[in-house]
C-alpha cells in the first residue's frame, strides 16, 4: 500500500521563498478554494530574489530529471474561458541542468527589475495573477511543479489635473439638483467630499444615497461580459429636503475593497468605478445619476 | 383592529425592544473593549431612531433611551486605553456607518470627545458637526439629532473664559454655531407643518408645539454665552435670529420664537434693541398673535423698570415709550382683523409699561387712552366680554398706579374710553373708580374735578337709555348706590366757597337719579352740607356779614330742594328745623337775617313734600321770624313775602286766600307802624314805597284769582297811598313816585286789555 501511496505523491517537495520574505509586506490573497492566504507584495521594476529548496525524495529514491527551471508568470484568466491563461509576462531561469536529485538542494534565483505593468486583480469574471512556477522536468512521467503566488501593486503619483465633478441634473419641473464632487480622481484611501444642492423639489423624497459601483468588463466585441457590483451604499440624506437645501457628502473610501481603475488591461478586461447618486421617493422610485471616477493607488496613503 | 394610539404603543414598544437588544450587545462589546463590535451594535441600536411611525411624544421616549445608552458609549470612547484608537481616527471611523442617522449620532458623540481632547479647535469640530447634520432632513429625526448636538455641545462652546476658548473671534464662532443649529432646527420645525401625510391641522400643530422647546433651547444657549455682550447681541445675534424668525413665515414658530427671544435675553438688551425687535413685529405673519408677544415684552420691560430706579434713565434715553407706541400702532394698523380685545390688550400693556417707566408722564397715559379711543370708535359696539374686561383693566391701571383718582381726572381721554363700555361694564368701572377713591382715602377738592368725576360715574348716577331696568339686581343696586353715597363724603374742600360749588355740582348730578337712587344719595349730600355748616360755625369771627350767612342758607335751600326731590318729608322737615335753629342761634347780623329769612321763605314756598301739619308749623315759624326782624321795613317785606307761603301758583298748590290776606294786612299794619315811627322820629313821612310794594302783592294775588283780595281793597290801598304821598310832599320820594306810577300804569294796561282780566280790573278806579 505504501508503495501505492507513494506512487501518487510527488516524489519530492519544493519550497519557494523570497530573500526579503520576512521584511516584505504581506497582503491577503483569496485563493480558488476560497481560502485567504498571506502572500508577498511586489511592485513593478522590483528585483524578485529568493531561493528554491527541493527536499530530497522520500525512501532515498533518486529523481531523474531533464532540468529544473523557475518561471515568473503574469497571467490573465477569464472565467468564461476556463483553462485558458493568457501570459502577458513570462520569464524563465534555468536552475539546474538535467541530472538526478537525491538530496536536498537549494537553488537561488533572481529576476531583476521585473516589468510587471498590471496589478494583481481578483474579479468576478477575470483574474490577473502573478506566480512563480518551479518545474522539474522528467521524461515519461509528469513533471514536478510548484507554484508560489505573489501580489503586485503599482503606485501612481497624484494626478496633476484633478478636476471636480459638477453637474446639474433633473427631471423637468419635478426635481433639479446640482451636485459636486470635489475631485474626479481618488486614491484608494481617499475621502469623497461634495455636496448636493436642491434647486427644485416637487417630489416627495424619502432619502438619498451614494453608491460606489464597480464595472468589470471582460472580453471584447460580441463576447464582452459586463459585471457591475455595488460596493458601497452610503446614505447621504434622510427625509425630504426643500428647495435651497444643500446636503454635504463625506464618504471615506478606506472601508471598501477598491482597486485602481484598470483600463483595457492587455486587451482582455477593464475595471471602472462609478459614483451613483440615488434619490428615492416615497413610492420607492429611484432617480439616479452615475458618474465615473478614476481610482489610483497612492503610495503615501497605503 | 388596532387604532392609531395602540399602533403607536406597539411601535414604540418594538423600538424600545430593539434598542435594548442592541444595547445589550453593545454593553458586552464595551466590557470586552471591542471597538468594532461596539460601533456595530451602537449603530444598529441607533437605527431604531430611524422610524417614521411615532409621534413626537413617543419618539422622544425612544430618543431618551438611546440618549442614555450614548452616554455609556461616550465614556468608552473617551478612554482610549480601552480601544486604542486615537480620537481623530475614531472621528473618521464612526463615519463609515452606512446609515446617516446612526452615523451622525455617533459622530456627535465622538465629536464631543474630540473637542474635549483639544486635539482640534472646538470651532472646527462644531462647524463640521453642524454642517454634517444637514444630511437629516426629516423634521422629527432632524430636530432630535440637532437637539442632541446642542445638548452635547452646550458645555463645549468656544466661549470667552471657557477652556475651549479659541482665537480672537472665539465668541463669534460659538454664536455662529448655535445660530446655525438654531436656524436649521427652526427650518425643520416649520417644515413639519407642510410635510407628512395630510393629517389634521390641529393634530400637527399640537405635535409641533410639543417640539418647540427643542428649538427654543438654542436661544437659551445663546443667552448663556458669556461673550455675547450687548454689542454683539445688537449687531449679530438679534438680527440673525430675527431674520430667521421673519423668513420662516410660519405663525406658530414666529409666535413661539418671538416670545422666546423676549424671555431668554436680558431686559437691558431688549431695551437697547427695542427698535430692531419691534421692527420685526409688523413683518410677522398676520395670524401671529403679536399682541401677546408685545404684551409680554412690555410686561418684562415694565418689571425691569420697576426693579430698580437706576435703569429708568435708560428707558428715557432709548425713547422706549414712543417706540413701543409706534410699534403697537403699526401692528394694529397692519392687522385689520385683529379683534378688539387684542388691540386693547396691547394698550393695557403699553399703559402698564408707561405707568411703571414714566409715572410722571401723564401725557403718555392720555396718549395711550386716546389711541384706544380711536381704535374703539372704529368698532360699532363693543360686545366682546373679554374686550370689555381689557378696557376695564386699561382704565383701572392708572387708578392703581397713582392711587389717586385726581390724576386720572386730568386725563382728557379717560371719560371717552368709558363711553365705549356697555352699561354694565360702565357701572363696574365706576365702582372701581369709587373703590379706588375709598381705598386711598383720596379727597377730591375742586369743583371741576368733581364735575369730571361725576361724568365718569354717571352710569351709577342715572338711568342710561337702553338699560334694562328689570335686570338690575336689587342687592347690586344697593351696593352701587351706597358707594356713590360714600363717595360724596370724599368730596371735600376747606374753602367753603369751593365746597359749596362742589355740593352744588353733586346736587345737580344726583338730582337726575330718580326716586330709586335719591334715598341713598341725598342723605350723604345733606350730611356733607351739614358738615360745611358746622365748619362755618366753628369759624365765627373769621367770616362775618352777609356772605357768611348767605352761604349756609344757600346750602339749606339746595338741600331742602334735594329733600323735596326725593320725597322725604321728615328729612326736609328736620332740615328746616335745623335751618331755623341756625338762623336763631348763629345769624346775628340784621342784614344777614333779612337775607336768610327771604331764602327760607323762598325755599319753603317751593316745597311740596310737607303734610299740612308740618307745613303749618314751618310757615308759622317763618312768619313769626319775619315779624321779628329788626327794622320795620324789613319786617314788612318779610311778612308780605310770607303771603306766598299760602299761595303756590301750581296746579295743585296750596291756595289759602284768607291767610294770604292776613299776611298782607299784617304787612300793611307794619308799614303803617313804620310810617308813624318815621313821622315821630324825623317829622317827616316814612317810606311810601312799602305801601306800593304791598299794593303790588295785592294786584298779584288779585290777578291770580284770590277771592279774598277784592278790587275795593286795592282801590282803598291806592287811595291810602295817594293820601300818604300828598302828606309827604315835603319829602318827595322820586323812586316811590315812579314805582307807583308804573304800578298804576300796569292796572291801566290790564283794564284796556279787556277780556276776563280787563273786566276784573274794571272796578278799580284810578
């Protein structure tokens, strides 16, 4: 039996670790099985340095191989297109020439100034991930493979132009409002400041809320899939205002799990954010106006 | 089926249960120092306050429960050793709550700690809080939320001298904050009237008035800010509060807030800003009960003025009276449909005010009364009993103040106001006046004033047209008349002349009172007159001669007439007896005696109350006194005058021809005696004129149809006179000649006239 068990187990174990693993920031990452694990965080242009440890095979068996390599992969995975990974980044380092493994072996590796233009993203229909993949290639039998996820986040400086969003909208002779958000671009821990000014109110409003919506579109052409999630529902106003009333907005973004805006990542997907101002009247009719905002990741704020 | 109240009870119970449930978990979180859980459950607890189903009253109950819990939460927040989060972070953290109402309650709670921590200036935090609270636009929820804000911030304002004091404008910041909260609360409060389901107006107003104190509390806080001095009040606080009051255009709010302003701020501020405050009144909604507002203001100012004499100059300096007076005028003008009672109430307040503040300015009082008259004259008839009451109050005020009707009597508009009262009220007022006089023992000492006074109380003095006599309560009537009687005693002057005038005026007025009133009043009048007499007696030596005697006799005359008027025989009789006693004992001067006796005779002649017996006694006495005068001529004249006592030329007067003749004969005898005495004394003829005078009496009675006087008797008398004239030629008396001549001419004239009278005189030959 033991033999049989041994036959299905990989003949040896591989561990991948980063040199600065202890000091490097760890962030949570949701795996396919729903579990969240802490993984190392990198950004573009960083050196990814570490070592791969191959534990000697059990029962003192030898493992013949055609070579050991480590790959750094950046993949986009579209769920409706299961199994197809699009590698937008693929770097390889050969760790060992073909031979035999019979004892514990440590291979240092280094990818210097790696270009990782896209951020890790875990969406509804799409996933963008970075992995280190160690492969021990063998003849006739399956290769021994080990993966190590890591997360990439890229920081952008505050935009030089950041106009406010100001708009007057309404339904003729029923409702006229003017709203203003102080900025059109927000970093992830930013605060949305603004106000809504009621120019005309002829309907009996019950409340007003501000929603943050994420619109994820995947694919292209006729195969475009769009998924919209409401990430936040924030009540701005309770009760019915009268003409001339102005209602303040202050919405802290930090409690919500937002990402930067992604535009057309590798022609595969986009993630955009919208502020949706919703007015609800006493008959629960909803009047809304949606405005896109740009999210960015700011180094200082994170 | 549940009815509305039961439903509400149910909802309230559910709300309370919800609060208790979440509070339980919150407490657990607090005990285990779990901030996240504490925030979660406190927000859930506060979500119970999001209900729209409760009336303000019930909502308040719910609010109080939450309020108590928030106090616990605040203690936890304050102690950062427990949760390890800085207050700044906490301030952000609570704003993550998705629902606005719990979010803002928590924000206020943390805000209060934030201020206390002094990590940010109080003004910044307060400004942020009051601004954020705009998010709650629902009237009831908004009011309670802002009330909570006011509550927690009250001791944390950046006031001068407070530990939260900021930079130079610190007070302004405090004021701005409170004013803004006040403004917003008022807006919400006013909005209650117009929002929500179209319920019954009364119910809504009732609900609103339950909430009024929440709004008013802000004004109270404002008044408590140390740094608000007069300058700031004048320049900032009042104008801004008034702006809000005027602009909200809601009668309930305007009324309450105006009243609130008046009540919470110090009197001297009101005084110095009177113009601004009053300027707002005409701008209020027409349905606002401005009169009560103004009345309260004036009451306050009056009390202030009364509190210390030191403040009076301030009132003068700001011309408080004229400003108030103007304002009232404007308000009355503007509110045409204001009921009379309203206008009069205003005047009453103004009057009270001026009486307190300018007691020396009677012209002000008169001015107020004048304005009131003007207002009243636009109203055809004052039927509103409340209005009537107010008029009475208006009229009573000066009396109470001056304790002296005399002052009131100088007010020209006083009687004019009284004219507008209905009969009953007029009487009532008259009673008030009298009682005032009684109470203060004030003495009315000039005839003019007495005249005015009686004009005022004429409702008591005589029947007024249209009065329903049947309705008179006998007892009330007695009471009234007794009062009048007592009043008469209060009229007094040391100077007999003036006193006499007074008595005459009183007589004039009381005489018209009719038989029902006179029995009450006349006796007083008599006693008053008697007192005057007694006084004169005590002054013998001082007043001598004719004048002195004239006076009492005139008194007697008028008093007996009074007695006559009221058909009280025994009073009149007693009075005459007194007159005779007086005559006998006091009037020593012969000339005075002559005048007196003529007065007595004249008066007696006009009396018609006496029975035969009494009259006989009196006439007999009068005749007796006449015959005992010093000079024969006087005796003669008095005696022939007595003849009239037996011949009253009235419908049913006494016509005792025989005794007339007796008198005349007696007069003739005296004249004869006088003639002889004159002859003896001076050797010349006496005054023939006496005979001519007696002749005239004969002719008079002859004409009146006294059968005892015959043409032959006249004939004889003429001859006698002629004889006397001739014998007396040495000493011709031109006056007597002329007198005789004209008498004869009269006879001649009567003869020529013909008719019944002509025939009568025919037999007399000249």
